[in-house]
C-alpha cells in the first residue's frame, strides 16, 4: 500500500474510461442544463482514444501521463479537452521518468496537474468549474498525507472531498466557461466538469484500493 505503481495508474485511466461510459449520459444531461450537451460524449470519445493510445503503456509514468494529455487535447476539443489535457501534461512533466511513487510523490504529481488546470483556465474557487472539485480534493489529499495516511486512504479522502465540492457547485453562478453566458440562470445546476472531475478522483481511489 506504500507504493503507487505505473500499472495502478493505467488501472486509474481504465477506471475513469469506464466511469465516463457509465455516467456519460448524466454528464451530458448536466451540460444540457447550463452548456451545450456534449460533456459526456466529449469524455467518452477522449478516454476511448486515451486507452487505445496507452497500449502498450509507455515506459515511465511521465511518458504515460503526457501521452494521455496529448491525446485528450487532440481528441476532445471544447473547454474540457485542453483543461484535462493540461492536467495530464503537467502531471506527466512532474512525474518525469519515475515508474512508481510514494504517496507524497503522487500528491506532487496531482498538484502539478491541478495547477495546470488553473494556469490554463484561470478559474478561482467558486467559479463553478471542475476546479471546485479538484481544489478541495487536493487540499484533502495534503491533509491526509500530513496525518500519515497511505496513498489509498489519502486518495479516498480526496475523492470524498471532490464529491462535496461537486455538490457545492449547484447553488453557484458560473463565472467561467460556456455556463457563464447564462448569468444567474446557471444557478441551481451542478457543474458538469465538477462531476467528471469527481469521477476522475474516484477512479484513482478505486484503482489504489484494488
Ligand atoms: P464545452 O463547454 O466547450 O462544451 P465541455 O462541455 O466538455 O466543454 O466542458 C465543460 C466544463 O469545462 C465545465 O462544466 C467546467 O467544469 C469546465 N470549464 C469550462 N471553462 C473552464 C475554465 N476556464 N476553468 C476550469 N474549468 C472550466
Ligand atoms: Mg459542453
Ligand atoms: Mg462543447
């Protein structure tokens, strides 16, 4: 439980692919309320392309995650393609040529990814975006780490925080992305990207629990 392996990270990607298939219709329904009804189909297309691109897996975690990022940028488009793409590209750059991590190393890689999302999208907490799930997840991960949790326990705490962050987007008014065009009419709906970001962290928690 002390070490996170590259195989587990490939398992994470597969679990996220499965989750966007299972919940794609729901993600698209959320996006139909405050966007253009394509978030689920965007991520299904992107993660199918990702899983094809990482077989056989590249020989380091950095190469693996960079490949994921490039594939998402080129196959998804819209807002979420570049944002999730940047998450994985920055995470991959931080992972470099490592083939496994301890929990602190994993947290550093995920932090780099989330910082990439913020650098790219300029979202603040409370803007009703995927960052409202990813930011709290990262805080919870760091707090669990400081408490001495192992990787599986720390990422479980992060996934639970992401879900709370997702739920907290419902009463928010969107200030970034397509939903912001609706102004006050964006209030009262969960942000689709915060829902998919929760699936992303939840998928990692499940991959590390196996
Ligand atoms: P599009 O809006 O181009 O159709 P998607 O529907 O795939 O793209 O993704 C929409 C999601 O992208 C939103 O729900 C939100 O979470 C996220 N998003 C949009 N703009 C930003 C931004 N500037 N920063 C962070 N996340 C953003
Ligand atoms: Mg959309
Ligand atoms: Mg779109």
